[in-house]
C-alpha cells in the first residue's frame, strides 16, 4: 500500500503572550515547587514569600520588598501608608491602565490627570507642573504623583524627581509593566520614593494568579506596608494599630515566581532581541516605540503607532496576527473618572487613536516575527 505523504505541519498559532511556551520550559521546576507548598501547607505568606521578597530585593538592589495581593493594592498601600486621602490631589497620567487612578480614589484622594510625552508615552514633566497648578486652583493639596513606566520603559525620573521635590510631592513609581528594567544603570525599584509592581500573569514577571509588591529603601516604611497588608496588625496577631486591608501573597504564587525568576534575565534578553528585530525590519513604515538613552525596557508591550489603526488591527486579525490596544481611551474619558480634574491631554488623545501593540514575548521564534512584520507591512500598505 502506498503511504500517503505527510501533510505539512501547520505553523503554530502566533500568540500575543505565550504563557504555555514558558510553562513547557519550566514545567518540572514549577510543579516541584507547587508540590513543596502543598506539602508544608503554609499557604499564605509562607516561606516562599519571604524567600521571594529577599530575591526580588537582591534583583533590584533595594533593601526592602514587601509583597501583596496585586499591583493595584500596592499602589493603594503606598498612598495609605503616607496618609494620603481626602483633600489631597494625586497626579496620574491620563494614558495608562486604570489601576493608578483607582488606587487614588480608594485612598480617598482625588486623581488629577496629566498628559504623557509623545516620544516615550510616560508622564510629561511640563504637564505634571500644569496638573499641580490645576490641583491648587481647585483647592486641593498636591500630595503625590504616580509616574507609570509604560510598556516596560522607566518614566523619566531624573526629570520628574526634582519637580516632585520642589512641590513636596510623594513620587510613586508604577512599575507594574517594568520590573526588570533599568534607567542609567539603576534598576527599577530604586526610582521615586516608592516603587509598586504587579505579578499579573501577562506581566514580564508574572505568577499564575494575582500578585504585587512594594519596594522601598526605608525599613520603617516597609514595616508599615507589612502591617497595612495584614489588617493593620501590630506586634501581636490580634493587635491592630491602624486600619489595614487583607492583601497578602499566596505561597503558591511566590513559588511560581521563584521558579520564573531563575529564567527572567534570559527572557528579558530574548524580548530585547524580538524588539530589535521588529525595529530593524519595520524601519520607518510605522512609528516605532522610542527608548530614551540610558533606559532599558523590559518590553511589557511593543507598541507602535499607525494612522488607520483599527483597519490595520482588523487586517492583522484576519491574517492570524493578534494585537491589542493599550489604551483606547484616556482615563479622563472613562465614565467613572470623567468628573475628576484634568489638564489638556492632546498627546494622550492622539495616542488613544493610534497605538497598536504587537505580539511580544520571549518565545516568539524568528519565523513568527518575520510573519508578523510581513503581515503588518501588508496591512499598512
Ligand atoms: C501600569 C499598571 N499599573 C497597575 C496595574 C495593576 O496591577 P494588578 O492587575 O496586579 O492589580 C497594572 C496591571 O495591569 C498596570 O498595567
């Protein structure tokens, strides 16, 4: 009997973020780590959490890392620990994920929205100044600003920090998308007055559920975060010094993160290679992301700008290339946040119409990268 020729194997589907490929690489290690947690049964703030906090501190060169339940809580705890609340204004970029604004409102303060810079999508120092003035005009006390390291690149802290100091603002670094990145050879974690991050699964360093952390150089502040994340607990379990929350990290999530931390540097390098290949192949056909001199991104997103964005996204979808829009609306245009003060945000409004994020992860092979670029060039032509 004649053998039928083997059909050509279909190319694997392109994924926007490929957690399955990472899982295949780490399966043995993660499964063993999970088994260890199941064995000791210390499920919340267990030994893996302490080990993770120590390793993260070593990673980012900051003495204290306090984990919590998610990145939004990290932002909220940072503000609460500073007693930021009613009557206080916190400046938030209008072009970011909603969490920063949400954390401000949950703390009882008022978000004041500012614009981002056209070149790198991070908080615009001039707009920060305008938002501080606007807050005062509205009778609020400018108390803090949240600088977001959007898409993996640190915000321009050398420009933002002097403004924060001059106005006595507490500078919160939202590093939910940038843990592992650096600026002027200083890792993310050491910029601003406190750094908050997220371990949501699709983040560059993500767990298998929710998780977050705060980073600080101040041991007393770290102690306050530890108390706040645990019902405001004092020395003793049933001793409550302040109103806290329940925002602790599970040992299972810490175990997953410890396993992933072992390959994190390698993954960051692979993401960098993907970003460089995208840039080299796309050239000037679209507006490429811009990384400032001295900054190293972890490429949480590879976000380009195109004029006819929705048509391009639709064409790519039809050709099997998934994309995402981060973010299609300014925070100030969200119904829940429309009533809060906002300065002029022309850049945010333009970006919301033009940005398009391409698939980005450490497991995109060259063939897939070539396919994505070829389809994109076709779609914009
Ligand atoms: C910039 C930014 N800040 C904060 C968060 C909130 O993190 P989490 O989802 O862990 O609460 C996210 C997560 O999506 C984010 O992208």
